[in-house]
C-alpha cells in the first residue's frame, strides 16, 4: 500500500506544522527557567500535537493506492459427448490421451490458475472422459465462460472436441468476448466411415382426424454405394409403410415423401427406421421418431340468414382462414334442415327477420346449448328479437337505422386488442344500426361501444354475455363488408385486423370451458431423455377456487409396466412435480387426491424421446476448430501434441500477470492510533508541566 501525496496535502501539512511550531514558541519561548531538554521536549510535543489536530481539521481524507497481482487463468474445456468416444481415428489411445490432458493441466498449473470443465448437454467442473453426453453444446460453454470470467485475466482457452456441435449453434460468434486466444485440440476422425442414417424428418406435429398428411424423411449414406436397405414406418409399434432403398452413390442423399393417415385421436408415435447395411459404423442413427397429435377440434359454424348479403361472404372468408373452423351458410328454407347439434356456433345474421319467418328454426335453437352470435341490421325483426332471448332488448326502436362508428372499450381483456389494432378499428367505416338503445340484462363483456359522429356513447356495439353456461354475442349493426374494404383500401393488403377480430370473436364463443375440478397435465407431450419430466396439477373447490390442501399422488408407468410413484409438491395455489429424467419410452400416468369425501383422479400420456443427435454426424469438423483458433490468434493441435501445447502457451508473451490498482479514500477520523498519539502527547505535556509548576 502507498499513500499518494498531492500539493494540497503538502501545503496543508506545512501549514499545520507552522501553526504548531508558532503555538509552541509562544508557550515555551519565555520559559528559560525550565531545563533546556525539558523545554525543547515540551515544545516538540506541543508542535506535533497541534500539527496533528490541524491536519485532522483541514485534511480529513487520505488516499491510499494498493496493487493486486492476478495470474492468468487458463481454461480447459473437454467435450464429453457421445460422438467423441463413438468414432476414434486409427491409432488413437484414449487412456494415453486422458493422461496427457492431466499432465497438460498440471504443467500449466505450475505457472497459471487452471480451470477445467467438461461439456456436452450440461457443463460440469473437472475432467470426464466417459463420453456419455447426449448433445454437444460449445456455445453454451462459451456463454458461461463469458459470464463467469468477465473482467478476469483470461490467458487462454483450450477446447478439446471433434467440432460436432449439434446444439446452441456455432460458438464462433461469442469467442471474441473472452478476449483470449483459443487453442483447440482436434479429436475424432475426419475420414467418412460407412454409415446409413436418417438425417431429418420434416412433418406437422398437429393433424386432424382422418386427414392424410405427408412426412419427408431425409436419408443419407456414406461409403455405401451399391448397398440396399429398407425404409419402414411404424405407428405405435405397428408397421404401416415399407419400401426398398437403393444407395446409388458414395455420398448419398435422398428426400423420401411418405403419406400417412391420421386414423385415430391422441398422441401418436411414428418410428421411421432403416435396415442396416453391412459393417456400418453405427446403427443407432438408423432410427428416428416423430410424435404427432391427432385432434378433432374442427368446429362447425353455421351462418343462418333470411337471404344473401355481402356481410355473409365477408364473415365466411374471415372465419374460414382459421383451419379449426368449418363454415356452412344456410338461407331461408334451408334452415329447417340443419342439425343444430352438429354446430359449435350459430351466427344469426339479422334473424329473426322482418322478411322471413324462421320461427321453427329459432324455437329449436332456443332449446339447444349451442353458442349464438346475433347480428342486428335493417332487416331484423326487433320485436321478435326481444322475445327470442332475455339478455338484450332494443328500446325505442322505430324501424329506422343510423350510422354508428366503433369505439374500443379500453377495459376489454378477453382477447388482445393492442393500441394499433384499436386505432384501425375506430377508423373503420360506420355500421348501419337499428335506431334504439340496447338494454342489457345481466353482465356484459363489451368489446366495442357505439360512436355517433364524434361522440363516444355508452351504448354497446359488440359484446359478449353468458346465460347458464351458454355463450352469446351481439353485434348491433350491419355493413361488415365496409369494415373489410376500408381496411384493405387503406393498407392495400389483406384486411388482417378485420379477419382477426372476426376469428377471435368466433374462437371465444366456440371455446368450451373446462369445468373439471381436478386436472393433471405434463408440461409438454414429449421430453428428450436428458430432460426432467415436469407435471402440473390443479384442484378446485365447489366455488371453482384453486386449493392445494390435500396431497396429490401420481403413478407413472412405462411400456414394460414399471411404475414410478411420486407425490406432488405444493406451489402458491396448485401443485408441481419434477419427476427427473426418465428412460426413453411411452409413459402413462394416473394421479389421485382426496378432497373432503370426494376422490378425484386424472390420467394422461407423454413420451420420452431417445436422443440420436450425437450419432447423426460421425465425421469430425476440424475446419471449424481451426477457424476458432485462427479467429482468436490461437492454434489447433492434434492429440499427440498435447505436451508441446503447454510450452506454446507458456511461451506466449501476451499471457502475463496483470496488476490491478485499487484506490481508496479513508477518513483520518478512522485512524484510532492518531487519537491515541494526540491523547498521549497531551497527557505527557500536562504531567511534566504540572510537575514543574507550570500549571
């Protein structure tokens, strides 16, 4: 530690010293009767004491500077993924390589601080040469090093890998942040081995029941020209497709489209496999799995009207954009032929109508549980409308119409309407609404209010209601085709806002509320074998308020009947379970709880997918490793050069110990010894003055 003196400090010290000497001379200048040594001693004590007090008064802070040396940190990252241990070049000795890596760390540790990591699908401290990692993610390693060693003296980074990084992307873009040379050790073999593999399967993970869908399988083969294989597809273990595959070149690539049919509901597992060829390096990459969820949630929407109208076409086009909806239009006499139980939503366009008697249809609809969307217009029979339902009545109607613009309710939250969307809706052309005031009986969720001219009214224009669990919507006004044209004319593009508003309204109305009191569900349908399986549960009381008082148990079973029993942990108002990593396979679960005297159960399925990414590429990518080194002024070495690598790093003059300066300002009042010295001087002076009769 060293004190830093400034001109201000020196002047302050000289001023305090001068003041101390002056006071000492005034006090002891005329005390010749005292012993000379005593007089001079007392004068010195008085001068030093007053100097110290003056320094405390005029210079309360003192700056100290310390220097801390930091040795360079050498980081070693060892790739512990399957591909490194799966394919080894001729003559490679794994045991000798592990010993040389240990020797490298010891030799570097004599001069530097050495940190060792092994990485694959996770990052751990120390060496691990078992090569059991399911993935290789060097980008994650580099990102962690950037975080842990920010502002540290990183001398060099050594990465031993085959350059096959199948997760996280290339680490090249993050390496420069380390500000250190990267020395790579090139493992693996760059010579292609005889191998047949499924490189990729491309297909939808969500299809509809009874629909045909196509998956595209990319097959690759190396050094297998003239060989023959068979490709097969199994659905939950049953073979549903097979074909012959001839390999016609040394570097063979072929995309094979395969048509399948979704014949049953649920989560289906399709296994695509290739029969092996003789002497191929690995058969584990001959199999891949695809998980497809087959659903039957297509909702039929009926647009019922007395006759054609441009609005009906606009509505059908907007609703049909969502593939989950199937739209049918029924006009006039066609209404009586419709089975209302087939539809999830009935859109009544100006029904009841003043020009057509749909009484029979309306009576059947009143007794159904189907959601209904009423759209009122100039042809609506408002008297019949008021009698057809009890939620809304039009008061003061006189068979005239008025133009009403839209004003978005800022408190609406049932689905998102951002600020830009709201501005566009409020800029739409006006609707033609029946004259009168909509009187709502009950709670309404208002999407749009009417704006007449420039005045925003409290009269609803588009709103939702619920009656005994049956959802309904009301739109007061016709002329939706004007909304569509006004948006298309303004943006010169597809009317996205109009289509979205209609689609979201239909989706909200047709969505069935799940009223089960006990629900258990996996975080997702498929997990990788290195992932922890997460399950969630929620329990409701009779008021449909989430509770988590009772215990929830669950039994998870695999294909072979092996059972894993767990107990859920409680969260704030629900339950959660981390079942850990499970072996690949199909799993079913059954959860149970006892709430009061009622026992609740829930069940489901999920899959744990076997990971084959490390077998997908068997040719080492030494070019990438060399680029990593060249980009950072490092060097790529082969495993046999490990011992000379330590000498290269030690000989790199850029890798050196740094000294960090630390400046601190401290108050003199914190120096207790200074107060002790002043007190001691005062006491001594008082003692000798008292002894010699000066006091």
